[in-house]
C-alpha cells in the first residue's frame, strides 16, 4: 500500500520498512515521518516532508524523485 505503480514510496501511507528503502532514511527518521503524519495529517505535497525534523533540502533532493503523496 505504501508504493505506487511507478515504484514510488507514498509518504502518506508507507510504513517504516518502505520509508527505509529511501536513501538517507533510517528507522528513526522513518518513525519521525510517521509521527509527523499522525500529528499533522497527510502531506499535501512531496516538499512537505521537509517539515519533518531532520529532513532538510539536501536529503529532499536525494529522495524527491522517489516519493509521492498520491
């Protein structure tokens, strides 16, 4: 459920294991993404992942072509 037909990781539905397939995302950061999602609702855009503590533009540039919110 966390990956789309294009093989992208849906940051709104992915679990820890799916998030950990992204470069630079380990278990702690994956849990941070899920916690943020639970507290703030679904991400509206892929860029919104940079609102998660510890995820800056450099990491976003590495994963932006591998994530989706749809």
